[in-house]
C-alpha cells in the first residue's frame, strides 16, 4: 500500500536536492512538468528545489521553464508551465552547513502534515551528510521516502558504506534506488511480453534459446565525465548498472504476483546464479577495450589517453560471456557488451532461438530471432521464416519476415498527431510519489551485482590488466568479436 494511502490527509511534497544540476534540468524538471500536464500530480503537490546556489526566484523559475521548453518542445500544452511553476520554490542550502536540515524544515512547514519524497540528484558522497541532516531535523520519519541514483559506490565495500548511511535514516521500504532503464517503456514491456503471453514463456529457456545478446553502444566519448569515468570504467558504470538489470528481467523466473518483493526476489536469484568469472578464464570470456584515435560522429577523436593527458588502464569498452547457472538457462550464454566512441548509439536485446531440429528446407530455414530495441527507437521485432511470394522451378523458396510489435506503430498515434515518447524518469517519479517500489532496485540486488562485478575486476587485475585499443568509430576491439567467434556466433551488427 502506498504511503499516500496510509496518510490521506498529508500534503504531498517533492523535494529535489540538486535542483540546479544537469540531471535536474535535462530530465527531472521536464518529467515533473509532464506528469503535471497529464494530470498525475495532485492539485496540492508542492515541488521544492534545494541547491547550494543562491538564485533569485524569477531567475530560477526562468531556468526551469527553459529546461522544460527545450526538452518537451511542441508537446508542451498551453497552461502547463503556468500551472506547474506555481508549485515550485527554491531554497539555497549547503550540505556542509550543520543547520541544513533545520533550514529545510523551516521552508517546508509543519512536517507532521506532509508526505515528502526526497530526490537526491547529487553526488553519492553527499548522501550520508544529507541523510544525517534529514534525520537530525526529524525530516526522515515515515511516510517520507528517498530516491537515490545508481551506481552506488565503485565496489561492494563502498556500496555498503553508502547504503548503510541511507539506511540509518530511511528503512529499505522507503528507499527508492533508481536505475532509469527500468522506467523505459520497452523495458517495462519485457514483463508483459514474457508473462502475459503463452507464446513466449514456454520457449523462454535453454532448450529453445541458443543465446542472448544485450548491447548498449554510444557514439560519444567520455566528454566532461572523464574524471568520474576514469575511476569507474565501462564495467562499473554500465554493466553493473544497466546491463545486469536487463539480464535480470530477461532471465528471471515468473514471480508469484506483481508486487515489488515478488519481482525483486526473482531478480536477486538471477544475480546470485551468475557464474563467477575468475582469472584463469577471464581472457576467454571477457573483452576489454579502450578507444584510441579515430573518427566518431563525423569528428576526429584524439583517443582516451590523449584526452586524459596521461596513461590509463580504464576500459571504455567491455564484452562479457555471462552464464546464468540454473535449471532454466544452463548452456545458454548471455553476451553483454557496452562501449563508447562506437559507430552507432544503440540499446537492444537479441533473443536468438535455436534452429529447427530437422529442416525439410535445408539451409534456407534460418532460426527465429526476437530483437527488442530500446534506443534510438523503441521497437520489438520477431523474425520468422515465410514462403517467398511467387513461383519457382526449384521448389518452395523461403525468406525471413519481420513481425513488428512496435509500440510506436501500435500505440503512438492519435489522429494526425503522434503521441509523445515519455521520459523514463516520469514513470519512476510517479511510482515513488505513489509509494510503488517495484521498478526500483533493492539493496540485496545492488550487493549481488557488485559481488559478481568485483570478481571480474579482480580477475582483470590479475590476468588482464591492459585494455586492447580500438579506433574511435569502429565496432570495438578485435577481442570482442573473437569472444563470439570461439562459439561460432556473431554479434548482431
């Protein structure tokens, strides 16, 4: 049951800590405005921005308005901005100030009448002092809850420190860890695709599926994130975070029901079933790469080390052959890859089914393939074999045919005006306001993921310390292609 239902008399308040930051301006303010436009925010909801920067109200609201207009553009309806900006206020507070909590409390008013959601859009290093301020000032009491952004820490030990600091103020049921991939429409649709259709679920196992590919490729380099990225690398930044969440949704067992604990229990089982990768096999089942000089997005790229200005063993590309060691998936590898400065910006999942056991059509019958694309466009396609139209002297001719399950084609048209593609944060913010944590990551999930990732990091340190160079704009290091060639498979490029 949501906290708002437990306390119907309380006024809802959304406190955005880091309200002047990049994430807030690009994603969070537009998401809140669109929730308002679509009628998902209660009439009495207040939105309070907190940041170190002292800025006049008029200037601050101008920034928020500009961010919303830039992101939403033509989908912004008349009246939305005026209505939304009336909800918004801003208070300048520095987390190093011991009176941070009391000053926020003075801004909020009588906290016993409020139902507060805090979104900490700040560095994880500030989670501890901010949560301490909230607890000291009595601002963390139930039903109030907190949203924090992954990745949390850079390994299991540092993750525990961060989670412990948050847990001191907010128990697990009131802690909402965001992985924004879980708010994407196509990712959410994975659950419907698997568990609402008898077509797929009986085939969703090692007996029918040859292998699975999960790809997150980016055309950009590290840009202004280089300082952060050099300490994390692709393994910690992307695999531990987004890719493993996708693996969980793909590999999990059917939950007993649709409540948050049932879903997350099954995800944790997948993470704990991942076969550890040790130093004796790490070069055979992983690939590490770092982009060098080349061309990406039509521009010359100097290379990672040249951009950093010093040598570095940080990987900007990683590919992994992962094995889910359980009854359902034994023998079906999950190939994961992610990288920067690649030819295309793509996030997709490929379910490669096995070939028919005996083909009466010879080699012409290709195995079925399900491709779930998350970006740049959201689409689901199932490739089936079909008789080619027309006559042939050589007997029946086959050709692959894509059956589109496109969300865009099926749902995104309303007369002549296509409907808007939602920001993933919209769904997650709405769920947090309603106390629904099913699409958020539980602590034991985070720790199980870090345990597996830490094993790979340790194996790399022992047996694979230096990433292989690949030219910016190419498809990654040769070792990534050899990873599949050894298994007589190829990436879906």
